[in-house]
């Protein structure tokens, strides 16, 4: 009877008043249960249909429904995607890379109202976006939920000197001067502070070489 009264489309409207009204209407048809038990079953039926797992005190687990798939683009669908994104952020929080397929298997229970294909596409797009690659999902309704690429660790002074030190040293030797702007142009760094540090290191090394 409950299944005939409540579908996935009815979920947004099943507030307390609607549930109470339904329980009062159905209880007389199952007098052996009583209105309180009927109301509890209705509440748990709705929770399960809405993707919220219930630890019931009653032995009717086999009579509760599987979560209803949320219509694509609906509020429930967007909410399920938000739940999935939150689960993804927590799972990837330690920085350990994981295969998208593995992630989908692990995180599917966190978004029970999404179909398997949507879960796998979203996770695949999310991982691609996280790595800085253009994801197919940029054209999907979930584009705004995809992350920005993780910032790459700035190059250290040692890295820059190893890559560009010889060129900067030669420029200083041949021209007799080395400006901050030249350092920025050669290394590609934007930080004036770091450029000044690199400039000072090159000048000190040049002075030591001349003295030797």
C-alpha cells in the first residue's frame, strides 16, 4: 500500500503532515499493526527511498525499498552530487592517488540516489580536473562542482639555480650586471623577492670566482 502511495517524485512533498495523514489513512486497513507502527514503517520507507539507510528496530528490512534514482538535474540529484564530492574530498584528503574506478567502487554508497554511470563519470571528471587536465565534465551540469587544479609547488631557489644558474652567471660575466628583471625573464618566476635572492646568489658566486 505504501509503495502505491509514495514514489520518488513524491519525496519532496512528504513532510510531517503528509506522513501523518498517510499513516492515519492506512492504519485502519492493517489494524493488527496499529497507527504508531504504520507511521514508523512509512517514515523508514521514505528514508530508504530517499537514500538514507535506516537501522530499524523492526524486522522489516526486506520490505524497505532500494534508494530511488534521482532525476538528472533535479535538486535531489544535485544534492547527491554534493555528497559524492564531499566523500571524494575526504577520500583524497591524504593526497594518495587512487584509480577512478576504485574510487567509484568505494564511494558509491555515499551517493545511493545516483546511478553507477553518473558516479563513474563524475569521479573521472573530478580526478582529471584535479590533475589540471580538461575534463569532459566541463560541459556537464556538474561543471561547477569540479575542483580547480591543485597548485604546483613553487620552484625552490636551488631548483632555479640548477636550471638557470649557468645562463644567469654568463649574462653577469658578459655584461657586468644582472637585474631582477633579467632574473625574472630567464626563470619565469613572478616573485620579486625570490628574484632578488637569486640575483644576490649569482652575484656572490661571481665575486667568489673573480677573487679566486
